[in-house]
């Protein structure tokens, strides 16, 4: 099964636009001043001779890699372009990427995260398409093995306007077309018994956001709050009326000699949603879509310890809870340990572009029931 995205949830997860999608990273840099703006000895001699300075490349060429012992290995490539529209705006990023897995699955996407007009306007948008072969050992905790083929197309767009200080308001839209089928007769029977099927959905919503972080990609101080909803309606091209609500808080505290303590509380609630649009577990070490519930809340804490000028190490832990209705219709609550999903792990990072705060991040995460994962990606997880 493809490890980085759940086709059932791809449109909704991407519609959040809460952060840059994590991916592995490598970069080609043109010769010239280093990323701290300091000149090398050779560059200084070249300048003295009257030769012009070479510029840093705005391009990112990124190999993608993720692996999970319960799932398959996915590899691919992302090409990114960085641009700053004006001095007071944050760096904008444009990417295209594709991944292929050992289960013969393919997923491709295009993504944009922009800031312009002295950072008074922010736009996040993208499209994603996939043909995914899933092979679950224990689907949704039902004890059933399941093999499925999922095809999906999804698009999302979010616009924010700075109204006062660090506060933004705006709107968002999302559209998903998702088809799901069993790859054998037994899997088709399991899908029928669980009442799972594909769907088409289109939604509009409102966003309120506070963002006092000093960086989108590598925050060291400030706090972030995003409250949004998506109202999926038949009039917008969907097959069913339902609502999704999300609340995402992140806080960052610098301490010591360049260390950062980061905290995140993430929540997703659904109303009248089809079971395929229920809330997944959003924690490293788990695959979004393998466990679903009507509502989900998760907390994470991460220590980012500065090892050297460009090197950091992270240690993190968190727990998520599924509550409300389950896919099978049973009631879930956080007082039952079966509905709690702990996670923990560590990683090491290299600061690739200091001005933008972009890091290469290698992490290993573990959870319960043999859930674990290795991730080579660009950026911190939040």
C-alpha cells in the first residue's frame, strides 16, 4: 500500500493546506556565496578581479522515499521552485512530484504555497491524482485482510487575507473523485460488509488563521492557529451533504543555544460524513486511512536540539484518539485504550537553505500494533 497518502482522504487532507507536504530532499546549488551570505575565499578573489557573483539556485530537485514494514516502499521525485515576490512577503514554493511504489501504485501532484502583497495575501492550492493498490493486513482494526484498487483525483484551493496583525481570514474549496474496488472476491465482500465504497465530493468553507511564526518551514518562535470548515454539498458536484471541521494549533519556544520546543494539537470532526470521509490518525508512524473514526484529536511534542550550525536532532512523542462513531457504527471514546494511538521517534536534520529555513529531515517513528515508518523528507513535520 502507498504509504504517504490515503486515497480515501487525499482530497480532505490536502484541502487543509496546513503545511508543506513532507517529502525527502536533495538540492543542486550553483557556485557562489554560501547560504549565510558569507563569501568563500575563492569567491572573494573572484570579486576582487571584477567578476560578477553567481546567484544561489531557486530550484530544488528532491528524491522522495518512504518505507513501512507493514506496507510498501515508495520512491519518486519532486521538483520545486522558490520565489520571494517582495521583501515583506514570505518565500513562496511551487512543486510538482510523482511517486511509484513496490505495489505498482502511482501518485502525482502539483502544489503551490504563496505569499505576496507584503504578506497580506496567501494562497495554497494543488491537484493530486493516483492509482493505488492497497494491501491491508488488518483493515480499520476489523481483523480482515483486504486488497483494494483505488483511483482518485483531487483539487484544493485556499485564499487568506491579513486583516489585523497576525490574523487572517479567507475561504477554501476542495473537490475529490474517488473510486474503490476489491482486487479479489473476498476483498469485495469485506468492502460490502463494511459499507465502504467510492464517492465524489465538492466543498466550500471558511478559514480563520493566526500566524506569528518566524518561518513557514522551520519556526523557532511564535504560534499558529487554523480553524476551518468544508461544507460538502450535492450542489457542488458531490454525492452527499456532509461537513468537516478542523482545528490546528502549533506553538514554538526557543531555549538554550538554538534549541526549539514545538507543540501541536490537531483535531478533525465530521458531521453526517460517509465512513470513507471519517477522520484518520495524523501521527508519524501511522498510515492515514488505516484507522478511521468520526472524530480525531491528537497532541504532539517535539524537541529540536541544535547539534551544530546546520545540524539538529529531534525527539518526539504524541498520542491520538478516535471517538464518536466507528466505520462499523460502534461508539468510540477516548476512555478505551483501544481507541488511543501513541507514537514516538527521533530524527536528524540538515539545514539546506538557511534563509528560507528548509531542512532535510530523516526520521524514524513507532506506534502500537507494529506500526512504524522511516521518512526522508523536506521540512519538519510541523
